[in-house]
């Protein structure tokens, strides 16, 4: 146990050192290309110092925290809807061969469509409000989850299903007590991927809305020609996405794998 803790501390220090070196390299490049060679204009290139100042300013005014919380709220709500829709759709395309043959290729095609493509539909159908943003999030992640659920069910050992049928399990019990529990690791992987799509789709939806959020804060930075604010919001988006992925989905996956003796 102590060895694992020491290993985690070493990895954390290694990551912190790597990020520190990246920031130092970033500052050196900024000074070279902006101050020394004057290849870049100061307003067109972000700097660590400028991003730090923007962070302090937005944090002091409460704008950054408010935008982050609003975005997380929308992201969680849209992701929850996507999970329900994706789970139902995944089970349907697996259970019915007709849907598997004809609907699954359509879903795979829809999944390759960038989330920004749904923005015009969202505006025309819902207007510039939260419903439009949630629509973009759901359309951006539900199909990914559905495909992941279908693949997870396919990977369930046939012996489990045969044994359950031999003991008289009906379709409902077969899914609830055998298939779905057996494909939990694959389902968690699908949720993890679905969250990444949902988080990206959320930003696509928020940039076209006037409501408070990280996307809108990024657009305000663009309109004010404040490249440091734009860079700051991008870093916050990345940080929030990584933290949620590591603290929730990775932790859940590791717990399930350990519980099943796979880790």
C-alpha cells in the first residue's frame, strides 16, 4: 500500500515538473517571437503571464466560477439524457436484427458528424436557450454511447446467456441480471467516451448562446480581442474535462476491474 502511494506521488511530481517545463518553454517562445524577433503581435499570442492575469481577473469578478458551474450543470444534464437514450438505443439495435442491419449504419454515420452541425437545427427548433444547448449535447454523445452499449453486449460470453436461458430466464431477466451486469466494464468505457463527446458538444452549443457558460466566456474574449482570456477558457475546458474523466470514470473503471479480479 505504501509502495503504491509512493508511486502515485512520484507520478504526480513528474507530471507537475513536465507541466512546469511546458509553461517555461511557452514563456520563452513568447519572449523570443514577440519581444525579440517581433514576428508575432502581442495581441495575437497568449503568454503565461497574460493568462495568469486573466485568470485572477475573472476569478475575482466571479465570472469564471459562475461560467464553469453553469457549463458543468448543462454538461451533466445533457450527459444524463444521453446515457438514457444511448442505453435504450443500444439495447434495441442489439436485440432486433432488423435495426442492427439498417439503423446501426445510420447511427455510425451520425456519430461521425461534428457536433457543430447540429447547432443550426438547435437554433431553429429551440431558439437561443438552454434547450438548444442540451439538444446539441445529446446529439453529440448519445450515438456514441449507443454504439458502445451494443458492442459491450456483443462481448458478453455466449455461455452466460445459454446458462441463463437453460435456467428459464426470460428476456427481461436476461438483460437485467445477466447481460447488463456482464458488460459493465464495456459500458463504463462507453460512458467515458460519451462524456468526452458530450463535453465537446457542450462547448459547440454554448458558443452560439448568450447564456452564461465557458463557451460564451470564450466568445467574449474573442470579441474583445483578448487572446489571453480565450487561452484561459480553453485551458479551463481541458482541465475540467480531464479532472472529471480521471476522478469519476477512471476511478469507476478501476474499481470495477479490481472487484472482478481483472486488475
